[in-house]
C-alpha cells in the first residue's frame, strides 16, 4: 500500500526564519514519483517539484530546496528566509507508475509566516 | 504552459438541483483528468479518474450516479453533482496531465466552491 505522512500539522515561524516541512512515504514500487504542492488561501494547488525515485540529487530553486533520502523514505522541503507570502498549506504526494498516475496526498502542513 | 481552468469558481444552489462544473486544459491536451474534493482543513480526496472518450473510474465510496463525469474532448472534463444536498457542499478541484511527456505530473485548476442550501 502507498502512504504519505506529513507529521507536522501546523508550523508557525517569524519572517526570515528557515523552515523545513517533513514528508515520509511508503511504497512497494521500485519506480515512483514524489511531489510537493503549495495551496495558498485562494485554494489553487501550485506545483512546486517532481522527483522520480531514481534521482536522489537534492534540488534548489531560489529559496526552496528539497532533500530526497531513499534510505529513510523521506522527501523534505526547506524554505530559506521565509516570507509572509509563503504562508500556505503544503502537500507532499506520491504516485506510482501504473497507467493512471494517481496521486496519494499527505494530510498537509499549514505554514504560517508572521511578519 | 500547463494551465487548467475551472468554471464556475463559486456556486450556491438549492438542495435538489444539479450543478455542473467544467475543467479545461487551456494550453495542452489532457488524456487524463482527475476530480478531487476537499473539506475544510483536510487533504484532497480523489473522487474519480477521467479518460477522454471512456467512462470514468470512480474511487471506492464515490457514487457514480451522484457525481457524473464526462470527458468529451482532450481539453474538457465536466463533473455534474446531481440532486445536490447540503452534505455535498465542498471544494471541488480538477487536475490534468499532459498526454505526452511528463504525464506523471498533475496540474490543478483553481477549484470550485459549492454551497448547497
């Protein structure tokens, strides 16, 4: 069975602090994809990153970085120098490689960045 | 690229009426579209997978006669909530995947908030 766990329900930080959002996944597939999406108060899900299971290189995009560790089945997301606009719910998701590519979502982490 | 729109963004209706929500991929062809619902402060729950030209595949517990899905073209899928009741009030979100490369990535629409009175 596939499962995604985001243990942090809510995180509150002060602007300019760094914050890491945790994501742990379970799957029996050898090939799979991991994703992070951002859901601001408006409701739309914004795609942030996709990582396939064969690519364990960490990635940095501006203030965002992702740490993929297959050994611990984790795909953590760090925001450096957080800003108020980063306030949102962040979802980690997993999909296999069957023809449907269905996403299994974690429960989400609500991030509040205070000025 | 990869823009998905939904219409309407908000709908308020009386109990017993049917509501149609449209999901369009604006700048790409989408062989597969997905429909989700999301209750406040909860995660997304997949309702069904919609493939162009074929019947939708519904997740367990989702009534296919209640939530009618039609995927008539490579850029349009519709979800009709039939005989809506207050418990159907929710946030409905669609997503679409490219029919070519990168089809493992879902791009989401802005969502439709449904309130049934």
